[in-house]
């Protein structure tokens, strides 16, 4: 039985065949504006389905982490009168939209597949390894961040202090 990403891959290949104005090759990528929204709808569906096919427990595992992390950030921000609690940008992207971050990692591999630079088997192997590795790293980072914020909240702080850092950093 085909995986859902493979069905969508067949759909996108059919879409490209029906629209000869689309050119996707190693030297040229041209998707005219009149067909671009439909092309990228299929493109995004392929990436979403690939993630769901290869790490099916992904959304369930991340839902609780993201919700708890956001809740603790909001609670600490409110209780300490902070505008926000900053988290490293890519981790923040993962916590705000885990599926979006994972699918974003697949843009180049999907275009390589459509250009014929790789075959479906190679695409699947490389892309699965890529998203599983990224998921594990971001999940671990997110869990550490949530744990740190939880420990801070358990200490019941009543104020936050800022230590100004010097901008004059000199290299040896």
C-alpha cells in the first residue's frame, strides 16, 4: 500500500504534466503565477504527509510539550511582569509550529525529487533521517527548556532582574 506522501507525489507529477508551463529542472525552476497556488498546495501536502507518514506520533508527542511550554512561559511572564520570555529562534519556531518547522526541512529534498536529482526511495531515506534527527533534537531542547521554566516557576520568584552586559567584547 502506498504511503500518503507517495499518492501526493503522483498527484503533483500529474499536475506538472497537465501544465507544461511549469518547468522544474536542475537549471531552471519556473512555476507561473496562475498555477503557483495549486502547485504549492500539493507541494505542502506532500511535505505534511511525508512527516505524518514517517513520524506518526510526532504531533501527539509535541502537542503536550508545546502546550505546557507555552503555558509556563505565559505564567512566568505574567507573574514577573515580563513582555516575553525569549527562546532560541529555531526552538521557538518548533514550539509554535512543530509541523511547519519539520515540513520546512523538506523543501530542497522535494524539489530534488521533482527535478529528478533523486528517486523516491532515496528521497524517502534521506528525508526520513533528516526529520527524525531534527525532531529528536528539537524535542529534547524543548523539553529542557520546559523543565528549566518549570523549575523557575517552582522557586516562586517575585521579581526579575536584568544584568546589563558590556558591548565592549574584546578578542584575545
